[in-house]
C-alpha cells in the first residue's frame, strides 16, 4: 500500500530522508504531496508556467533519489 507523504516543498520536509527510508526496493510506494509549492509558484500571469516548473523540479528531485541514486 503506498504511503501519502505531505510536507515536502514549501513546508520544508526532507525529501532525501523520505526517499531513503520510505520507498520500496522497486523505487515506489510513496505518493509525495507538494501542492503548496506548486499552487503558490506565482500569483502573476505566468502562473501556469511557474506551476509547471515547480512540479517538474519536484518530479526531477524525487526521481534523483529513486533506487538510492
């Protein structure tokens, strides 16, 4: 059963520790929430682009820790 992991991103949770101790040997098992960092990426007209960049950076960060890399 996957674990929901809130607090990564704007709240300052430790992504490295979560990935080290929470993922399965297959590199899965976690649903990482970073909604505040994405929702508030910008309050200007560039919101869509800023939100995309924030989400993409989180995805890249998560993937950099998968399988103990």
